[in-house]
C-alpha cells in the first residue's frame, strides 16, 4: 500500500509573526520557514507504518512555490521515499489544495492519505476533510492513535469531550493531532541521501485544476494589544483586586 | 437571504456551542433554521425550539446520524444547503470535522473560525494563532462558515419555534462509531465557564493538579491546561487550551505554572481578566496578565485558596 502525505511550508512555529504595514498580509521575507508541525507528525506516522511493514511507499506532496522543495527534502530526509511538488505561484486555498490532491490520489492510488489537522499559518483545518469529501472516502480527523488491521482502520480522535474511537473503511483520510507521535529529526547521512531521492514537479494546469481564489483578503491587521497589567505580591492583594477592582469574583 | 445553523447536540440535549453560533447567525440579519440531525433526537430538537432568534427547527432523525459521523451527515447538508445563502456551524471538533466535507461537496471555500461579521459576505478571523486578524470577503454564492464560539454570546432560550421533519440521512457505509472516553466532571465546561483555573508544566504531576481542582471548586471554576501539561499526562486532552485546543474567553482566566507560549495565548488572550502565577518573572504570560504574581505556585495556590475564605472587605 502507498501512503500520500501532503505537507506545507509555513513560518516556523517559534517565530513571532509580523503583520505588514500595508495590511496585505504577514511578513514572509527573510523569515525562518519550516514544515508545519502537524505535517511532521503525519510524515512520521507514515514512515512508522512503512517500518512496521503495513505500507510499502511513502510519498510526500507539497503544494506551493519552488521553495517548498526544501520542505519536501526534509520529508525525504525523515524517510519518505519520493516527493511530488505541485507548483503554484499563489498560495491556493484549502478547497483548491484538496482538488489538486484529489488529482494526485487519482493518479497514485494510495490506500491512505495522512495530513496534519491544520496548518499553523491560516489555521483553517479544512484540507483533509475536503479531500475526503471530494474522494468520497472515510475520514478520521484529529487522530491521536492509528491502527491498521487489514481493510479496517481504527482511530482514536481527540474531540471536545475527550476521546472518540471510530472504525474506517479503506481507503481512508487521516488528519493527525499533536499527540499521535513524536517526529524524528533527520540525521545528517539521511539528509545527504534525501538529495538523491526522486522529486517530481507538476503544475495545477497539468492536473487540470482551477485554483482561482474564492476569498478576497481585504486586510490583515494585528489584534488589539492588551493594556499593561499590574503585579501583586500576596494572595490577599490578588483576592482584594479581583473582588474590588476587577469585581469578577 | 436565509441561514441554516447546524446544531450540535447529543441527541437528548443541545450543546452550548449551538447557542453562540445562533447569535453569530443573528448578526447576518435573516431568517434562521436550526438543524438537528441525529437519531432519537427529539429531545435535542425540543430544546432547539426554545432558542431565541430562530424561525424553525429542522429535525432529521435517522440511526445513521446518531454519532455525528461526517460521512453520513455531509450528504444531508449537501441536499438541503441549496435553500440557504449561509450555513453556519460551531468551530468545535464536531463542526470542524463536518463542515469542510460538506463545503467540498458543494464546491464552496469555507470560512473557518470567524470572530466577527462585517457584512453578509465579509468576515474577520484570527490566523497565525491569533497573532493576526484577517478580513475576508467570500465570492461564493453560498457561504459555509464555522464560528469561534468564544467571540459570540450565547443566544437566549425563551422561544417556541415550530419543528419540521426533513428526511435524507443514510449510512454511507464508510465509518463506524465504536465508543468514546469522555471526561466526566461536576465542574463547569471549559468553553462556557465564567472562571477557568489552568495549569501548566509547572504543576509537575497529576496529583498536584488536585490543588488546582480544589481552588477551582472554591471559585466555581473549570480546570484547563497547557499542551505541556496534557502531553505529560497530568490531565486529559480535552483540558487543552490554545491554538490547537480549545479557545476560551471567560471572565477570569488564572494561569498557573504556564509560561505563555503564543500557541497557548491563542486560546485564552481574549479573556476579560487574566491572572498569572509563575515563579519566573520573565515569563511571557505576564505580558498579557492583568494581575501577575511572581511566586512559587506550591506556596501561592494554598494561600490563594485561604485568602478566598477571608470575608470580603
Ligand atoms: C503546532 C503547535 C501547537 C501547539 N498548540 C498548543 C496549544 O493548543 N496549547 C498550548 O498550551 N500549547 C500549545 N503548543 C505548545 C506551546 O508552544 C508550549 O510548548 C506550551 O504551551 C508550554 O506549556 P507550559 O507553559 O505549561 O510549559 P513551559 O513552557 O515549560 O512553562 C512552564 C512554566 O511553569 C513555570 N513554573 C515551573 N515551576 C513553577 C513553580 N513551582 N511555581 C510557579 N511557576 C512555575 C515556569 O517558570 C514556566 O514559565 C503548541 C506548539 C506547537 C508547535
């Protein structure tokens, strides 16, 4: 069985983003970029499935500019077998990404697609669910445990009330949550090896997908800052302030 | 214009997030239908009928809809969405799982997690863990939207709307609900609580969390946690507040032994009053705290609890 793992290049999770002065977006120039943390977990899970013998081939896919090749090389260095870049100049919206991925699924016929539950840039949390809808496949979203037994995929999902266990028919879409695994770091020898692994490029046009945006971004601004607070030095002072100043307890 | 709100419920009663979603729908200024799709869900539909601001409740009752599986629910939405200009669901794990699937079936680019409605086609939503606010205008004729519940007050429940049946649920045969492990608690729910006491890695163990629970009980508060505390196994996953956990905006949020990483702030910085207790005076949590107390939590929490017993002056 093949597994497709779509991954996204985003601003590194440790970087504080800055909104551009012209309100057109956030500053991406000269900012440290990295693989979306949820995507790392997806790559890790796919590699573990291959190591366990459940999966034969792990294919990493990115949708974006040529710079996303870097992110794909990271996935290859972690252990993915080959990579596909769907090259676009604009950053397509989740629906367009899902359509591009569907086109690749139709070509590659994987038994499983594993994605991050959200990308930490747009925080949309849509692509995996949309892909499942377009393909008419089952979905396990926000997964913290994954078990594959023959044609049945068993997942534990992190939901608002706790955990939920469901069974999915194959092929399935999985979107991963933080606690599924701890992704590995790529070793130096593996980074060297990754340079020789196959990385193909296709375009949206070649895949026959219209990626024109449906949403128009009117502006991007910083959220209002909170007013500076005060320090307290005892429990009595804290309780007094909460009671008499803030009047909240 | 006409609006469909997808009600979240457990078949017998309505989940609170539905009420906030109806309030968001009300801001659009058109008739609102509230869908209760479930199995043996008359109880939830009866409660839905009391929600202020809605025109009618649509009930779709079918065994395949019992457990909120997106594979079975999305085709139902696809079938009825054509009657509406807007379909809204709460940005809960239920809504986030379901709505994008329906959006794909309807060829609509969903707008996730809106915190403000500027016009029927224009919405504000947080991006980058709330470090930026994006205003987007949708060019789709049908709008599918998930609503950040903490940004909208709950609708009242003094109405009596009619309930009409819609058919359409069927088992897609793709997925099966097996069971759930829900966290049971007598305390208020995190997303609706007025006061939240939240603990981080500084708590060091699940035993120590009992200290926070005692404080929470004295305050009538819910208990939350940082990701680090959940990852370490001190508390269950549904306690997590943050970019990838729950987004809360209580009247008071008390962060104990939490450093204040941006991903945590993303889930609580719209709280009315923030209290931080941390032994590191440089901890970033103090930058958003209204009341910051540099202290060792193991001394501070018992003292805080004791001070609550002293009569108000
Ligand atoms: C993709 C991604 C998503 C994430 N999503 C979330 C999320 O949703 N929610 C979330 O919370 N985090 C999230 N994180 C993790 C986040 O970056 C931080 O790692 C996490 O919030 C840290 O938790 P903490 O503050 O409890 O731990 P730490 O950062 O380790 O802080 C512990 C604090 O406790 C204090 N302390 C220790 N002992 C004491 C004592 N005795 N008395 C008083 N103070 C003490 C320390 O001074 C320190 O400030 C995410 C990270 C990533 C990469």
